[in-house]
């Protein structure tokens, strides 16, 4: 019995030491607010906008954790407390993060998707969805302007009937689009689209370069991408309304809002302030004019009286 008591005591001591060691090794949560962003220009623009607005409201410095590689890593960073908030898109949240099936085509409206996303984030992750920034950034099937004019294509349905090569459209996509439930396979099934071989998968920043240099004939981009207008590309209308709404909304952890109420004030101040044309212009200023993100956002906020 005495030996057993000693062993139990030793096990308790070892367990306590191990727990203390694990706690010491866990990354400390910063006392400052930390805002994240995914790894493409628009996300960095919106992350900087969120961060600057919080700084303006609170008078405190906000840490930036930008260029996180995609929705999954942003979600993990939120759940683990490594970031307090970031800007997401409702359609992406619904399908890629919350793993919900696409609503029936007739029910894919902005209000319905927003309500469902808000309820699921709150119940599953204790994350609050803020009011929309004022624009959608939907997936966009983009072609060269010359091809659109020559072939007479303005909608995705038009592209089913013709193509710039006998083999069909050569498609370029980002890494997520090929596997997402609201991505390529559903698009093919909805429209009956056929492509010339497997799509070329690449970083989002390379899609328009590949389209411009005739390496591909169509890319799955985003509707607010700056190069679309700058390079004379054409977005094909989603005439069957396949894609759900992708309203840009700020997310914040509920416990972060309790500790830092200024985050909520910043979200409310940004609500409805950003149009699709305005975010497209900011994307272009960063991507094509090589302006500093912080300066571009600061000028935009100044123009809005923020």
C-alpha cells in the first residue's frame, strides 16, 4: 500500500510538471487585438481596413497577422485565439468553413445566407458575424475581351455552346476552387460545361497572367479583381445563379468583443461603407500601381470621413 501511495504521488507530481510545461509552451495570447487576412490582395486590404478602424476607435495599436494561406487557416487561427477577427465572405463561410450544403438555387439570397452563417458561427464557435461591408466578391468566370467579342459570349451558358479552340475552353483555377462544394464540379454539373483536359491549378495571383499570355482561355477569378478592368477581360454572367452570395463580412470572437468593445464599434462604423467598385479600385492600386496597402486604405477611410 505504501508503495502504491508513493507511485500515485509520483504520478501526480509528473502530471503536474507535464501540464505546467505544456502550458508554458503554448503560444501566449497577445494582450493586443490581432486581425488576420488570407493571402491575396483584397484580403490584405480589408484586413488593414479593419485594423485601422479599430485603432481609430480605441487609440491602441492592432497587430496584423496577414497572408494566412486560405479560409481553413484563418478559421483555425480564430478558434485557437491567435487572431481576434478577420473579414470573410458569406458563401465561403457557409460551404468551406461551416460545411453546409448549397441552398437550393431559388434560396441563394443574401439575407438567407447571412442569417444561417451568423447562427452557425455563434452556436458552433462563439464567433460573431458583423454587418456587411457593402459589397459582394463572388466567383467570376473570366475570359479575354477579344474572345468574348469574337465568340459573342456574355454568359456562362453562352460558353457551353462555343469555345476559342476546337478542344474547348482551357481553364485556370486557384487551389480551393477545384475542390470546394461551391466550386468547379458543381459549376460543370449546373451548366454542362466541358473543358479541354484538366484545369491548370495555380496561385490566385498568377491566373490573369496565364489568361493574358494565352496559356488558358478562362479563369475562375473574383468579381472585384483589379486586373479584370485593367486588362480588358470580361466576366461571364452567372445566368443560372449557381454561385451563392459572397457578402464581405467582418468576424470577431465573442470573448474578444467582451474584452475589446471597440472591435464592435469598428465593425458598425465600416458597415455598408465599401462598394464593389471601391474595393476593385483599391485592389488595382495595390496590384498594378504598387501602392502601399496602408496608404491606400488610409486614403479610402479619409474619403469616407472615418
